[in-house]
C-alpha cells in the first residue's frame, strides 16, 4: 500500500517549479499503545473536560482558547479568531537560499519528511534539482505553510529523492549557556587523556541504526504476550548500585588493564610501537 502524503504542493527554485509531496519519514505509530481501563469494570476510561471551579462537564461547542494574562485572568479567543491568524498558503515550497550542510547547527533540526515528485510529469524537473544539489554538495532552505504554521525546511538529496527537515525557530532553542554555565574549566592532559584516546580508538565503529534495539518496546511486547498466555509476571528487583571508583581507575578498567601494565602499552602504543617497529626495521637492514 502506497504511503499517504502529509502535504502536496510545489517546490520552486527561481523560475523552475515542480509538483511535490511530503511523506512522514519517522513515526512512532508502531510502538505499543495502551488504553486507560477502569480496573473495577474492565471498561475504557474516556477523557472529559470539566470546569475547574464547578466541576461540571463542558460541551465541545463551549470550549474556546484562552491566553492567561494574570492569575485566573484570560483573554478568550473564538475558533474563528484563531483561524484568522493562520497564514494564507499558496502550497509553494519556495527555496530562498542554498548553503553547505555543515552551516546548519543540528540543534535546529525538528522532524524529517521524505520529499518526492507527486506525479510522473514532475520527475525530470525534480531530478534536475536533486542532482544539481548533489553535485554542488549543498542543501536548500525553503519556507511554506505546513500544518497551519509557516515553517522553514532544510532540503537535502537523499537516495532517489529529497529529505526535508523542518527547523525549529530561533526563539525555541534555549541558549546552551543555561545548561553549560556551571561546568568548571577543567584541563585534561597526560596519562588520563591518553587513556581516554585509547578507549575511543578501540571503540571506533560505524552508524548502523538497524543494530539499535528498543529494549523497552521489546520488554512491553514480551509482557503483553506473557499476560495473554496467562504466565506469572516476575517483578524485577531493583539493581544493586555498584561501588564508586575514582576516574583514573575507571579509565584503566575501561582500557582492559586494571594492573596498569597493559594500560601503559595500550595508551602509549602509538608512540612506543612506532619506535619499536622502526628499530626492528633498522636491525633487519643492518643484518642484510
């Protein structure tokens, strides 16, 4: 079954226009979902809006948006007034600039979408845009009205199509200083830094998302199956906290050398090893 497009419109680069469609690239719909159940009756519980003062239910037609301007004081907006604030949409994803991908800080990345031509007649223009961007190794910045809001998207070549990632607005990104301001200015050097470098070298790898397991989701699936099969569920005991060791000892153990002898060889292997190899080579040359 072909996926359903979230949005259809036009990708516009200068005077070049091509019909396109956006498709969800990442979704949580496959996760296990639970309903809230009344334990006594076994029936589903439904959510109901009630007046915070009277406790009486409020019908849907009587529910309006309100912005709090003070304790218990609200500016009330009717649905028609809220709708009037939604920007007009011409369904055009207009490219405003091309830039190097590295110029975009990924802290601004929001949600990815696949961008594809929406009909066969658009494929040639679409391929021209895609291959031009791939050749120049650039991404495109574009704006459109998406889900009732003006959104900025970063568009990049991705296989046979494009991937369009919505970007959060600058005011939505909190300053890093708020989180990092109290971090002490500690200088790491010498043996400790060499150990850290060695551990990083030994754990070099490649990005393969297929190897990442959602252990919580798998545990929930096993739990549901066990309940269906009528099996007894064993309550897991809290894990025992390990003893606290100092940072240097933790590094040594991570490097696989608690006694420190192997650690010295591993941590300084690049320098000592090169000197040993060059010495062996020189000995062989003299012998020959």
